[in-house]
C-alpha cells in the first residue's frame, strides 16, 4: 500500500508529458497558417494532409478543373480572399448565357461513341438547345454579374443568337397587330378547333391568344424598318371558291362516327379503287353525322 502511495506522489511532483506538450501546441494553433500557407503538408501542421483540407487557391470560374469534392457543392457565398460572392464553376463551364437572358447548352452525350454514329447524327449532336425556364432562373442565381454582362468579341459565333431577342420580336409584333389585321391576309388565319365541352377544362380546350403572323411578315418588317407595310401589288387574301372557314366544336362521339365512316370507305376502295381526298365522299356533308 505504501509503495502505491509513493508512486502517485512521484507523478504529482514530476511534470507530466502532456503538460510539457501543451505549451508548444498553443502557439502553433494561434498562427492560422492554413489560411496563409498554400502548402498544407508543411511541418507546422505535422502532416496535416492526412484529412482533406478546403482549398483557398484563387479559382478561375472559366476553368472547371478546379472543382473538387473536398471543397463542397453549391455557390461560394463568401470568398476567403475578398469576402465576395463567387460564381458556380459548373454552370459557367457547361452552359452559355446569351445577351438577352436565355441559356443554351450542347446536347448531352454528344461526344459518346462517336465511332458508331453517322455523319448526320454527329452534325445534329453539335447543335445547341435552349434550357428550360426553371433551369434559367437557377442559373441566373448561380452566377454573378460578371458572367451576365455583355461581351463584344470579334467574329463571335454566338452573335446571331445574341441578337435574336424574343422581347424585341414580341414587342414588334404587339405594335403591328392592328396593321396586320388591317392590311394582312386572312386566308391563312385558320380558326382554332377545340374539343367538346367537358366537366373538367383541359389545357387544349382553352383559347390561346391569337398572334397571327401572315406570310412574308419578317421580310415586310425588315423592309419597313419595324413597321408592317406589305406590298400592295402582291396578290393576297384571295380565298378559293366555295371555301368558307367555320369554327367547329367537335365531340368525341362525332370523331368516333367519322372514323367509322372512313374505315368503311377504305374497305370499299378494294372494289371501286382509291378515292381522291377532294372527293365529295370524304368531305363533311351538312345534315349528316359528319356535317
């Protein structure tokens, strides 16, 4: 028993190994060398690369090779160098923002198995497509104003698409709608066929806002400096004889009877020969089920 007491007293009087190590550890923790030293394997940290450290290198948003799993995912709200918000490199590398707000992207998988694709497929895969509105809103929040600003590049391949603004096209159309109704031809303004009235309204049953665009509209707008002025010497608005456009509300029952009538005509074509599309047998007759 006395030997155990002497052993405990010796530990209390002699400095502990832990107490000898703590004073040397405290100054190293106050240096914050990880934020100033790019070498994470320095001797100051005693081999600190055993676990992944966040990179504090200056990231180029136009180079997605800096994207690493250890840096996390999402937008960097506060940068360690200047404290500013940064763009998401994945969006900048994979998508292109046009000057009028739309986002375009190449087709997915365009570089896969090129050896087995035809030349037509290779050309189609190089075409770009527009992103959806849902993705467009998310991409606008993922990049800064530096990416959104307009760039004037010589021989820019996206120049045609940057000048193709839907806002400009739609505003020009609204300004010229009255001129189109007054001077434009009406023989191409076909009525909209809607389905029979149902208990629940379907999207296809609703009437859309008619923005009729007559033939040669873009050329007339270009020649008139944004004002629709069709050539008066050009013949237009000439309907064929006995041809009257009437809006019809066809029900599913009428469609069934019409399909049955057309099947009956196809069966009789075996004996009478092919029936022309302009034949009276294939046109709706007033007073019958197809009229």
